[in-house]
C-alpha cells in the first residue's frame, strides 16, 4: 500500500498502444469506466430479463430507480422534459456506478479525474444550450436579463448572468471530482493509520477507535457517492428546465440550497 494518499488517483497505462503517432493506451481509467458501464448493463438486463407482474427484489430495484428519476425529472423540469429521461437516467446511473465502483479496494475512482467530470459537465452544458436555442430561438438569451430588471442595472446583471451560465460545466465538474478526491484521501489516511497500528502489535489497545471511524467514514463515503450523483442529476434537470423555457425564477444557488453542500 502506498503511503501517499494521492497515489490512488494517478492514471497509468495498462496496455500501451500507439497508432500512427497517437497514444491510444488503455489506462486504468479506461478499464474502470468500462467496468462501471458493464455494472449498469448487468443491473438493468438482470433486473428486466424476465419481468413479472409481481416483481422480485432485483426487478423492483430497477423499477424503483426508474420511477425515482422520472419523478425527479417531472418535478424539476416538467413533463416536457420526459423525452430526455433516458439521458438523465443514464447520467445518474453512470455517475453512481463510477463512484461506487471506486469504493472497491484496489479499484480506480474515475470521477476523481477532472477530465471525466469536465467532459460530463461540458456535455450537459452543450445539451442545455442546444435545447434552449432549438426550443426558444434567440429568446433563450433573454435569460441573461431577468424580467423586471431595471434598464440601468442591465450592464451589471447581464455580464454576471453570462459568467454564471458559462461557469455551469466548471461547477458540475469540480464539485463531483473534489468530493470524490477528498473522501478517498480521508479514507486512505485512516486505513493506513489502522494498518500501521496493527503492524506495531497495538491493534487491541489503539486501533479500535480508528477502525470504527474508518467503517463510519466508509458508510458516509457511500452516501456521498450517491448524493453527488443525485446533485449532478438535479442540476442537469434545473438547467434543462431553463432551456425548455419554464421560467428563470431561481438561480443555481437557489436550487442547490435544498441539497446538502457536500
């Protein structure tokens, strides 16, 4: 076990591959992304392979997850957003899977990499921008000047709204990556502490309290992993709500106020 808690976030090539001068190596990040995708496929196919009128536990779990995301989409963005339900559910499942798979000892947390979270944040941003322009035309940009704003405040409000809009992919990316890194670093530090105490032969006397705290932190990290997937999904729905033209009554911070700031 490496003593450096940041060593677990290093991306390295597992299968080097160079084609026409391009480095296309398969990295640990690639492999664990594939494992997360395979986990989702196994979950959905296994749960719905033989659907029954009275669902078993596996089928019930998949159906409850679907209903949860559907209620979230309708409650946040309205029924007009239902065509985007498959994309939003895929986003929630993918982030949840990558976060939880990264909890397995010896695995790699894909969402700790800003490249992964930034790609997802930019994808959401471009989707919202495209949907907004398609649904509202140039009127979409009227969101940068909220209705009722005095004309003399426009030179101040418009730049702030533009900056806030352009910062959306950055906040989505940094929030997710930072929480995963912080949680895993804390777990690694306490795990190393417990192992050192066991190696010194003082487990019974000194390592019990850190071990209990490590177990509690692991449970908390699982909760945070699911919570971050939920927050990312909620904000995606909030941004989609603006793109569909359902009003601009709330800002990002207003919506985030209803969720724990983790």
